[in-house]
C-alpha cells in the first residue's frame, strides 16, 4: 500500500499544471455559453472561471494539464449549441489556485 501512495505522489509531481486565458467573441452572451464552458472544463478536471465582459465577449481562465487545456480550446471554438463563435483569442496565463471551475 505504501508503494501505491508513493507512485501517485510521483505522478502528481511529474504532472505539469499550466494556465491559459481565452477571449471569445461572437454571440456568446445570453446563450448558455459560460455554463457550456463550465461543463466542459469540469469534465476535463480543469479549474478557473468563465465570465461575461462588458464588450460582449466571454473571458475564460483555466488551469490544469496541457492536454486538457487543448481539449477545452477545441470546445471553445465549437461553442454551445445556441452560440455563434466568431473568434477565440488565446494566451498563456499565470496559474492561480481555484477549487473548481466557476461561472462568474
């Protein structure tokens, strides 16, 4: 049992956590886009948030494994069923500590 615990610790030590921020424009407010993002992010074990911006865009900040962030980026380009994504601007971000993924 002690070996399994050590093995899990090694896995967590070797897992590189990173963060990305996206700004999504188009018809992305009032169509469930942030809730769609939360659902996708939680399924990928990501933490962070999605929030509406005053200029009509949605900001998404997510932290987790690089592969999971890549999967979230793909979902952001597709968007929620009622949304129409026009553009997705992506940038690296400084990881922050969040307990889960939230809609703000």
